[in-house]
C-alpha cells in the first residue's frame, strides 16, 4: 500500500470519530466553494488546470480532497500554495502542521499587516468607460482596527479582463460581450484603486465591512490569495468582476450570491444581495461607509455656500489673488477657500492631456493656499455630510412591462396590447435611488404588440445609453455635457405610412442644464442612421430639446426636435413626445406616454421590476 494512501485512511478514520468523513467534507458547501463548484453543478468554474491537484479535480471534489490531503502529507510546502485549503482541512482534523507565518510569499504580500478583516468596495458607474457602466467591485483586506490612512495601504483584490492597452473600443465591447478575453484576479494596495476610481475618474466608493470573525476573514483572504493564479473567460454582462467576486464571498456567506445560469450579473445587484445575506445567521454587512470622490466633496460644499459666497468663488476664478477675498468676512473667506481647494483638487486631476492648463490650475491653487496661510488661525468650517443613496437601495434590474397602445397611422386607429422585457438595467424615469442620476442604461430590451390580427415585434434594443451630466455648480469642469447611444431595431409608427421595423443607430451629444433641484434641460444634436424607406432616408439629423422633471412620486420627460432628413423624404419634421412614470412603490410604476409627428401614439403601461 502506498504511504500516502495509508495516511489518508488513518486520517479519515480519525475524522470519522469526530463525525467527518472524506465524502462528507467533499460534499460540504465550504469545500465546493474552495473549488468554485457552484451548487447544483458538477464542475468547477476555474479554467486553470494547474489549480487542481487531482487529474479530475475540477469535476470530482472527493478526488481533489484526497489528492490535497496526500499532497500536503508528502509535500508540506504545498500548504503555502493553498493556504485556505490547508487552514480549513486542519480545522477539520484532516491535516496538521500548517503555519501561515512560515509561508514566505504570503507573509511578504501581507508585509506585516493583519489579516482579520474584509471589506467589499463598490465603485459607482462611470459612463466614460464601457467596462464600468455598471460600477465595479473590489475586496479590501487588512486590520480590523486600521484607521483611514492605514486602510489606503491595505491589500486589495481586483478582477478584470486582460485587455491590450491600445485595444479598439468597438473590438473591446464586442470581445467583452462574447467572451473574447481571458480574465484573472490581481492584487495591489488599496490606494492605487482609490487614486484611479475616486480621484481620477471621480467615482464615489462605498465600503461594506463584512461581519466575519478573524477566522472567517482569514479563510476568505487565504482563498483570494489562492485565486491569484487562476484564469477565466471574461463576459462583460455575466462572468465579470461581480460574478467572480461573489463566488469568492460565498465561501463565508450562508447562501449563494449568484446562480451559474444568471445571464446578467451586475455589481450593484451583488451589493444588494450581500446586504441581505447572512454569515452564520448574522447580517453579512456590519457597516457601510461612503468615500466621496473629489468632485462629490466639492459639490457638497458648494451647495452649502450662500449665494454671496458662491459669487465670491467665481470672482476668485476671474482674479485669483488675495485682494479678491479681502472684502468678505473671515468666516466666508474660510468657507470659500475650503470649497475652492476641493475644486482645484478635482480639476487638476482631470487635466492629463493639457499640461499648460494643469500648470495654471496648480498656480491658482498655490495662491489660494497662500491666502489661507496669511489669515488668522481659526476653526475650520463645519460641513453637513449628505450621503447619497446607497447602491443596494435601487430598484431590481429586470423589468416586465404590460400595456396598451393606440396609433392613428394611416388614419386607422390601431389598438394593441403590449409586452416588454429587459434583463437589465434602468431608464431615466425610474426611481433614482442607488444609481447614476438622470441616466438610462439598458441592455437586451425586447417589446411586442398583440392585436386581433397578429403579434408584432415593436422593438429590440441591444443597448440604450443616455446621461444628463449636468453641472451642479456651473463651475468649470463640473459636468454640463449630455450624450446618448441607442443600437437596435424599432417599429416606426410616427413617420412612415407603413409601420416597418427598422435597424437604427442613434447618437446624441449636447449640453445639460439644471434649472432647479427638480427640473433639468438638455439641448443636443441627434444623429440617426437607419434602413431607408420611401418615407425616411438613411440619415436623419436633428437638434433636440429635452425637459426632465421630478414630481411628487413621479418623473416625466418631454422631448421636441426638428428632424432634417438628408435625402429629404420626411413629410413632417417636427416631433414632440412626453412620458410620465408614477412610482407605485419600490419595484412598480405606471406610465403614460404621448407622441406625435406624421402620426400620433398613446400608450399606457404597468412596469414590474425584479
């Protein structure tokens, strides 16, 4: 008999006395989680064959358990390659002698830091990068008692696709959607991600401290360390950072956070599920903290300035010298200086490709700080911290919409029932909690109509994006732009004598304005490429004005535009349309929409989000 087999049998018999057997451990939730074998499946999602010690370890958890125990007995140094396996099997009495302090590479990575605390980090969506439309997830690990400065030095885990630096955006999106990239876990100090997301990309960061004890935290951290040498096929909408981070977190949560068959897995959804999850019966999230971006910090302070103080800040930009501030009271000067300091901080971080502008901004910031230094010592201004709505407070991502529509196309009043479905994510008329404000971000939305004669495909949108990145202050660099992109098919009931289904590519770019806390406007140039017909050409250009408004328990959007058909086939150029959504609770709304051009349409619908 081989020595390792004898050892395995003796160990197994010893464990039987404690109520555990190799078969029971191999079938346990923890062991399957360590191998990334989802519940209800028979194969690991890890594609790196070298991760497994048994030849068939990816599909045979028991064989992998046996091979792991045997390998650790014959080659104890391998425990340092699989510290989570070693720690857990030692707790079960199947192996002995594991001392993480003796693992040189692991200790070098820890660099003297404790490993008893885990936080999940969510970075808000970033519409300048297709990979970040839905937000991003990180996991930060370290010392439970660390202060804010120490947290910046903590080790963190990231997950992302391996993409060439000069990849074409169209190629990138295509490969990302259809599995054209390999992806992997990586690790770095947290301050690098803080600089990239919060400081450079101006994204708010939400920290969710897990309610894991020291042993659970260590098991999860050791497991993430194991995953640094694994590979995966990357899919932008499903097998992404959120999915694989969730799979790792399932090592400590009582129930799964994702299902292997989920077609869309989004970071905000995982955060929502994590917020409702438990760890040994306790709420999984112990504490939630917002780390505002540089832009957010400036906007918060700006909104708390009085009108004369805002005027003083603008005056400084026109004439950045101490005499500009001298006429104001010292308290007002301090408030303006503190606000402008944040203004310069985010403005300087954005001027990567304009060195002269960046140099000028830094000179103005230096002059501002000198103005503060010559003022008498005094208490710093106090600011109210107004926390944004957290990601988990948003509506669910999937939508089912039932409705009725009427069209007077060809003078025949066409009545039909309608049904729409989309798996993700949200549109501008939904509740604004927990997501980018005044934005639309949907994928794979399909709608059909049914009357007494036939069923018709009304629309099939592969992608719809739109954002009103309005300026909350009017200061340079604080937003102000709007843009949109739609790609798919839509039945044209407003402009054509026949309601044909036409492929369309729509793009818009313009200027967004905030009229009040509840009203916004967008003046944009819109371009449409489509399949030409007798009534509409292949390219239509139009200036468009949009009015978006918040009401008590409702949101509305009205648009008007003048369409110029390059081939001059359009009969009527003016379009006007309005839609209002009445919010009937957290995950329902009722909508009314009207539109008119060559023909008119009226639609009523009820939406359910889950």
